[in-house]
C-alpha cells in the first residue's frame, strides 16, 4: 500500500476556501464542536479524560460475540452483507419492543424504525418537523449532538432551566407562552428525562404528566431521548414519557450504552403516521441501516443474558460514580457545587464566580486532566461557570486522580480570580437560563 | 419474547395524521419511492425481479470473512465496538486512496470522509450546499436515491439529456444558461459518469474535460457519484472527473458494489475546506460510521485479493448482461430500443408510443416479472415509455425467462394500444428531457 500521507502533496492547505460562496445558509455557524476538539487533546495517555462519553465496554463477552458474529457471516452472510429494508429487520424491531417494555412502553414493532445510532433518529426527526426558524425547546444545558442537529436544520433552540428534579414545568410553560407571544412556532420539546446529559439529573415522575399536558396544550411534539434510561444504579427505571402519551411523543432509543456503541444501532418509536415519513427520511439519508449490525444485536438479545449484562454495566458505572462523588467531596474547593446522578454517565459541576471553565481548560489539560466546559451545551452562552465531568470510562482510581488534579487547577484559578478579578478571556454576560446552584 | 405483532393492538391505523400541521415544508412531496414499493411486490419467489439493484454477493469468500470478523472482535473488540472519529478510521481512508488510484485519482487520506454508504455522502453534500430552491442539474433519468436527497433539502432538479455517450455537453450548457437567465442558483451538477443508473451508458472520455470546463465557467460544483466504476466488463476503467479537476469535484465512492452492501461503507472525497464541513455534518447526522464495519472493510482490503474479487464480480455481471441483451434481442417486439451497458447493473429500455410502463407494471407482475418503471427516475415526468431492467441479481436463465415474460406482456399492451389507443391511465405530456431513442 502506498503511504498517501507521506507521498502526496497536501494541495489546498492554507488557502481561502474557493467554495465559500456556494454553501447553504445552514453552514454559517458550522464549527467543530467543543467536545470534538477535546477528544483529540484528551486522548493522550497521560491525561485523565473526564471529558468524553465513551461507554466502558470491558464487561462485554467478546469471545462469545466473536463466535456469534462468525456464525452469522458463515451461515447467513448473503443476508448479513446485503441491503435490507430502510425500516429495519422485523425480528430486531420486535425485540426492541421487549427492551422498551422495561420502561412501561407498549409499542407495536411496525412503529419502530431502526437508525444508525439514535443520533440519526434525532437528525431525521428534526428533518421531518423543523423548517428554518422553527423553535425547539430543550433543557438548558442540553446534549451537544442534539444542538448540532437542530443547527443543521436551522431550528432555533430555546433553553428551559432544570433543577434537581429535572425540567421545571413552570419554566417550560413560561417559555412556550413567551415564544407564542413572540410569534415563534415551537415544533418540538427535546428532552432527556433520565440521567440527563450533561446535567446528571432525572425528571421527577410526578412532573412527567404535567410536562406532557403542557406540550399538548401548546401543540408541541415531545422528543424523548433516552439512551441512559436502563442505567439506573439501583436497577430502578422510570416510566417513559412515551408510555404516558403514545400519540404525542417520539421516543429515541439506543444500544450504544447498553450494548455496543461502535455498532451504531439505535431506533425511533414514533406515532404511526410519523413512522411512515421516518422510513422515507431514512432512505434518503442512508438507504438502510447496516444489516450485519442489526443481526448482531438481534442475535445477542435472543441468546445472551442482556438484562444481566445491563446489570453489570450499572454496577460498573455506580462504582465510578461513587469514586467521582467522593473525590469531588474530598478535593474540590469550597464554593463548587455539583449534581448527584443516580444513573448514567455525568456530573455537572458549577464553579465559583470569577472562574471561566472554557478559559481554564487549557490549563487543566496542562495539569493532565480534561473535562467538557459548560458553554458547549447551550446555544445561549450559558455554562461559562459549568463543566461536565464524565465518570463512565476511566477506572475509579484514575477518576480520583483526575478530580485531584482538577481541584488543584481550580484552586489556582480561584486564587487568580480573587487577586485579579475574572480570569475568563471571553466572559459571556448573564446566561438566559441560569443553572441553579442549589443543585448539589 | 412477546409476539408484539399479534399481542398488541394497532392503534392509530386508518385515522387522519394528528401531526399533519406540524411537519416541515420539505415533507410535502414525501411518498414512498416507486422503487421501494416494487421491492415488496417483486420479492415473491415466483416473480423474476429485474427491478432491484441488489448486488450479487455469491462470489464472496464467506468463510474467510467469518474468520476475519471473529478475529477482529476477539482481539480488538473494545475498539471495534466503541465509538470512533466522525472522519473515519485513518487506515481505511488510506486504503480508500489506493482504491481510487485505479481510476487515476491522486488523493490525500485527510480529504476522505467515511460515510454510512455513499447515499449518506450524497445526503450530506446536499446538506452542505443546497438551500431550498437551489437547483441541482442531473442527468435525465437519474438515480432515484439522489432525487430523494435533493427533495429532502428542497432543491429543484433540472434534468439534462444523455445520449449513448452520456451527458450531452451542449445540453448541459443550455440548461445552465437557461437557469441563469431565469435567475436560478445552480449549485451542483450531480452525475454518474460510469455505467449510469438507470441509463446504463458511460460518459465518453473526450466529453469529460468539456463537462468540467462548463461547470467551472458557470461556477457549479460537480458531484461525481461512482459506485460502479470498477465494474467495467472488460476490466476497463475511465478517468474519474475528480482526477481531472480536483478542486471542483466532490467524489462519492462505495464498497456496496465491489464488496458488501450490507456493511454500508461508502466515502466522500472532497476539496479540503469542504471536507472539514462534511465531518461536522457527519457528526450531526450520526456521530460516526460504525467502527466494526470499517475494520471489516479495512482488514479485507489489507489481506484479501480484492482486485481479484472485483474481477470475479465483473465476470459475474458480464455473463448476466450478455444473457439480458441476447434475450432482449430475441424476445422484445419491434419498436423497442435499449442501451447496451459495458459495465454496471442496468439496461434502460424504451417501448413504443402508446405503452405506459407504469400502467403496465401490475400486469407484468401478474405475469411474474418485475421492472422499475421509468418515471421514478426523473422529477419532470419523463420516463412513461421507459423502464429500467437490472441484470445484477438473478441467474442468467432467470433473466432470460424474465425478459420472455416481459416481452409477452409488452406484445399484448402494444396490441391494446393499436386497438384502443394509449393504455396509460396517467399519461404525462411531453417530457422535458426526451430520452433519445437512438441509443441502442
């Protein structure tokens, strides 16, 4: 094989983009996400990365999976390596209904569409519903990948505050009223009810009916994104919004956190009419999801103790969550607050006034610890005093060491702030959706 | 496992869609593609399907692949089953440059973006360049999946006629001039230069520079879709448009026809600045392409005689092409004409005046043969006297039998037409881009 990287000249570097006048309007704000830039930096082995959201797959039965996949290709390869329907394999869609039943969802397999990760589900739902200028209401902060999809379809995001019980119904009602008064068309509520990314909180069960009622009243479709719902640390689950309001909720599911992210198998459960359009959108986006990957997930669900495997994941992540919370308690300077997740991957930390988490990040990486600074999770500038710490991937002792390093960086930032005032280079004025410091 | 299909009521069937007022404008023309509807009908075993474009994978070394994939998961499963970069695996991108070198392309691996099939590449390129109302110029007829992507971004398609040497330069120049005069903004030329789907023709080498020159003059970016380029029946290849004009061509490649469609691994080769935006678009669409699938393709390319395998595919498809052409010659009634592909999957047939291929299709399926009627391949109504016959999948004797059945249906349609006039129920007035009957 030729080494193209060395042998070939890199033409076109460092020259203005000749296509600049040709791009669609939607590309105007197109920049690499902060999270993505971090992945590169934080991948150095000496850095403890509390930045990424990579699941810890060490507990997977690789030898068994290896044998199963070998069998699929040897015995059924002409199917596994061939195109299939855009809708997804029927058997897998049926099994997905079993998975969703764990959270109280009673669904028909016809209404499930298999997607290439739930990110694609989110992208296609946005494609179906959002014209440029339409509003999507989302928690503030929200999942950075969702913000990217909304931007791609030129939807405006309006953030609504959470507290330790998740999205605040009064805040949602007020935001929808304001949007209506301003003549805006609110199409979707995008929400992650369970073990929120990045906030680490869960929507209280007693708020769920109210949230759904508000959305019905304001004629807003609910998009429920639930990748972490089965990763409650006490094995607890919460009733899916979809289970409470089948006709006004589009549900996004994923095997990335409960099985294997690299297979990119997710799904959408949608009201019937929406599902038909989703399949069309799926065809235009990628013809069909990879057949082999669907067969791997299906075989795994049919033959392995997948509920036991999820239990193992829960225990793994609980141990790491415990390590992080005790390290935060032990090391973080006074004035810092943080959420206490009972499932999922993330803790959301608020630091004292005067510290800018984005400005601090290069110094943290120099001190060999990485995190995701808060501003990447909002479209309104909120998050300069926040950061997301993920405990999903590193072993507990690395998590403790990472938090120890982070605490030292924070101490010296706070010293600087006390001496010279704010150390942020680009402080953003008041956030529109302040994160309540009370959440700890 | 619960049998959800039987146990659960199908709520919401046969009621008006309650979300009707909520959809984005782009969904207005959203209907299942004609091709898709056909797949369902034509999948009955007694029907000879000349409709689909499924590659024939029988020549693949399944046992070897099975062992390779098993090894990937057993030895490198924590990588294969994990998220990876949105850009694609570096080794695979390097190998893709080797593949493209066969058609004269000198590319840097940095400028390759791996996609979930080249359909996704097409969708993302359209996302980057097309605002609603922008014009895409494409051959008439054109690939139905491309038309779906253009519709999803509300781009208008202007078709330009082909002859037996592919896209006609004067037609392209005239179309671009007309669009300019009408104040339309033409963003892309979408073209399939080699073994066209559905037309079965190849753009003459001596036209390629001229086409590129016209596009530079009119400031139009060229999107070169090349899934079949390595499937020339004499092992011949043609210089890629990208090899002749690296700065103004976005190239779409695929392993679906040269290796395995069900893995959904394709790629885009783009000018450097465009490539950066493509990675961003990729992230918002699906985060990253499936890692395992990329490793399977990469291992295959590194260890197997992939060029020998492509040769085997060429021979397989040539044999089928020969069977189809000789059967058409033997059975089709006078007045029918067809293209004679020297590579790829498809023959494009024109039937005599008075026969409507779409109206005839149900009668053909009753006679146990299926094809793709011509109107699905254009946005301007062209194709009511055309059909696409694919010879890629069925064995030669089935192809001959299918053409024999088709000829009988055609004969009786032509009888009817002679007796009662046109038998089409929905004849569309004159096509804007007539398919030249001279191509045979």
